């Protein structure tokens, strides 16, 4: 009596997964040298990297001059970082009067504390800190940086410069373009033709012109049209231009997130009696924004780097200050050091934003498909 | 087929209409999706709506809380006539709970937060009270132990029970079910149906679009059969299943029960 059917009498207990770790040498063997062709490619790449990276390290670190205050300190074959350290103050503060630089320090320190507070998940009272960062802090920063009241010396914005100016533009641009972008994205999806029309025109206009054009318009053209007594500050005009320009990009990034949220989410909110703004704020936006964090941060990074374009309208940001230093007759011929340093500063800020966004993405991931 | 729609039956022992749908017509573009729907649901009545796909049954119950807009006719829910006024619509929605085919839980909120959200923001309850109510209903659908998990960590049946609890937290007068078991694995259908049966026995007014004919036989006061945007037949379940009058109904029943 044979049959084709079988059945199990004992269940199999769960076992631990086999150990897949191999150690460093094992990893190299498995990933770089697992075959003749792979080994050859790996060796070639390693040799090339060594040929390229080593000379750079030699130039930038090993043979470099670090100590000194004048050009005479530059004796080695490598880079002369004295060029940077000698002008460090102006790279940070621009032409901000020396006696008032403590005001910039306070604003920087306050900003650093607030950003850290908001970035570290363990800190409490986030709501209030966020509220202060968006309302109280800008007012304090404005009065401290501009001065002219509370017995503080007035510092016109044309004296601003260096990293301080770069950060000012970047922070205002980032903080301004995100909420404006959200509103534009929501408006573009509105059923009201007027609201929708305004948002579409705004987005398509600002997205369609180069940032350089926007800055030129803001600095050169606008004063021609606006009566003389209504003379806005040049920096303010640039800030508004940058904010509008990037909010258009931001709007489209956020709209792609809104688009990706299923109709059911909105319907569930409607069925529960939630109003439009409640559904948007409590259900749709938290999910949509989370989904487009990479796109938002991408825009932030682009914004941060493109702050350097303000040099064409005569504002001396980090890059422009370094460039100005290159034309100093005492320091001719140090452009490589200048640009490498500028690149390193931009890279540190942009890379930090990138890492932080990845961390936030992991933290907010509740692992859920709908 | 119009004899059936013309005569409106009401369940015994009920006290007044909860939902009155009168000459309801709806078009998607030029497509006439709901055709002259008349339906009165009394308080405590349990109605099962069935029919082939595309027959307009989901569209009809979605009109009751204005997830779909209708072009002609009137809907009155618990004495409040439906208009296009947002305040009026929200007032009606507060009294009407809805459960969807695909659950539509909020994936970024925990089960407990899903249940508290509308209590806090619509009913303006303090959080503690909202959580207490939420736990009560989660207990009733036997999922209180999962309250702190996220929807993505639950099975389909569990998610649908959470969705039912979430709707009940608003203490609605009517519950609308839009194919609540259609997206579930077979082994999970029963746990959801059990909750719905219990709810029916407690006297909740229910409109349920479903193909679960066993459920219809157990709890429905009336079964409504729809096809091509119109009500073809409505009858108490024993009559509907044993003695369907229209040919379309007979064909439909033979197709879904015949294997």
C-alpha cells in the first residue's frame, strides 16, 4: 500500500541564521579578489587611487606649511595654509567691524545650540524650541547683526561677508523656502482655479529663470523700477529672490510627495470628520514630507552651494572673500589653497546635511507600507 | 425591476429614519453611475448591499458621507440634509463611521494614535479621555495588546479591526462598510466578520457592501441587490436568497453561490 501523499508529524523548531561574517581579510577576498579578472581590476584601481590620492595628501598635509602669519612662512613644497589662517577672521566675518564681531559669535552660537536641540532626538520641548527658532531667533539675530538700536553700532549689510554671510543666506533661504514651498505645493493641487492658477504661474516663473538672472534683477533692475525712497537693502532683495527661486523647486519636490499619498488616506480623514487643514497637517503632510526627505535635502544642498552666486551682485560671501584674498599683492599665487579650502568648507556643511537626512529617514521609518 | 425600488420596507421595531436617500442620481462625466436611488434606512437597521462589480454599490454608500458628490436627488442623514456646505458635511461625517476595503489606517501613527486623532481634533476631547475611549474600543475588537504598534506591523485582519475601532471611537450613529473583507486573506475574514456581527447585535445601524452571503443571512434585516447603478431588488434575507424575484438577482446568486 503505497501512496504519493506525505505528512509531517514533527514541526521544525526555529534555528539561528548561519554566521555570515568573514572578518576584514575574508571581506577583501570575497568582494575584491574573488576571481582573476576581479583581482586585476581591484589591483589597477588601488594603484590608480594611490597614485592620485597620495600626492594630494603629500601636498595638503605632509609637505604643507601650517604655522606663521606672513608669506615668508611658506617654505615647504606643499600647500601653505598660512594663507587661510592669516585671513581667517575675514573669511569668517567679512568686513564686519572687529569691535562688533562678538555679536556675530552670539548669533552663531545661538543658532548652533538651537539646531543641535532640534536635531538631537532626546531633547525635550521641541515644539517651543522650534517656535522660538522660527520667531524669536530671527528677531534677535536681526537686531544683533544689523544693530542700530539698543546702543549697538549700526552695521550696514554691505559690511557683512564671509562664512557669516553664506550662512545667513543659506539659513534664511532654507527656513523661508520650505514653508513657502509647502504652501505652493498645496496650492497647486487645490480645486480652486484661482489659487491653483496663482501657484502654477509662480512656480513656473521662478523655475524657468536662472538664479543668476534673479539676482541681477534683484540688484540692478529692481531699483530702476522702484521709486528711490523705497530703497530696499541689496542683501534683503537677494534673500527674497533666493527664497522665491528655491521655494518653486521645493514646491515641486513636495508635490511629488503629496502625489504619492494614496487617495484612501484623505478619504479616511474625511470620513472621520477632519477638516481640510487637519487632514493636510495631521495625515497628508507628515507622510508626504517624510517620503521626500531626500529631495528636500537635495534642494537644501543645492541652495547652500548656490549661495556663492551672490558674488556676482557684489556681495562677499565665503567664496568671494577668498577670491578677494587671492588678488592681495602680498598673497599672489595661492589660489589652489583658497579654492581647496572653500570646497572643504562647503563640503563639510553639505555632507553634514546629507548624513543628518539619512539618519532622520532611518529614524522616521516605521516600516510601513499602506 | 422598478416595483422593488418603489416599495420601501422598514424593519420592525425601529423608531424613525436614520438615512433617507431620495431620487439620487450621479454621473461620472457622461456615465450615469447611480440611477434614481431611493432608500430609507431606519435606526438600528442592518442592510447588506451586494451586486456585481461596477454596479454602483460602493459609490452609493460613499455618497452618504459625501466622499462622492451626487448631482441630483437628496440625502438626509439623521435629520441633517446633505448640502455642499463644508460645515454641514463635516457635521454629518461626525455621525457616520466608515470602514474601507483597504483599511486606510494612518501608517505614520500608532494604532492608539489612529484611534485618538479624530477624537482630539474633531471632538476636542482631552488626550487622556480620548485614549481611554480608544482602549475601550480596541478591547472590544480584541486588539488592545497591539495598541502601541504601527499599522504596518499588523496583519490585514488586525488592521481592519483597528479601522472598525477607529470609526467606533467617534460614537457614530451609522456605520458604513465598503467591502471590509475583500482585501483579506481567507483565514482573517472571520475575525472581522465576528466583530461586525457583534456590532450588529448591539443595535448599530449598518450599511454593508459585501459579498459575504453568510453574514447577510445572519444579521441583515434587508438585502439590496444593485446592478448598473440601480437597485434591482430589496428583500429580507430569507426571501432574497430563497426566492429572488428578478432574473438578474437569480443569475447573480447562482454565480456567487453556485460553486
